[in-house]
C-alpha cells in the first residue's frame, strides 16, 4: 500500500467512512440525477477503488514477493 494511502486512510474505520460517503453520494445522485451529484459520486467511487486496488496489490506482494536477481 502506498504511504499516502496508508497514512490517509489506513484502518477499517476510516475505510468504512469513505465507503459511507461514497454510498451517500450515490444515493443523492439517484435522487436528483444531476451532473454535479454524478461527478461527486464518481470522485468518491474512484477514491474507494484506489484504496481497494492498493490493498489488493499489497496483499499480493506479501503472498508473492518479487525476487530480485542482479
């Protein structure tokens, strides 16, 4: 996991908060169908996706460490 993501959103409670904000933005979009609401929902969704991808990458690197041959 990158240092920026780890520092900013480490821990399950903080991740939960990001997901909660994303879901709230999605609900607002589906209620209003405005472009601004859609853009905000996409911003939160991208943030959550970024954290998930970084976490998955970190898990894979721990399971399958890269061997360095020089």
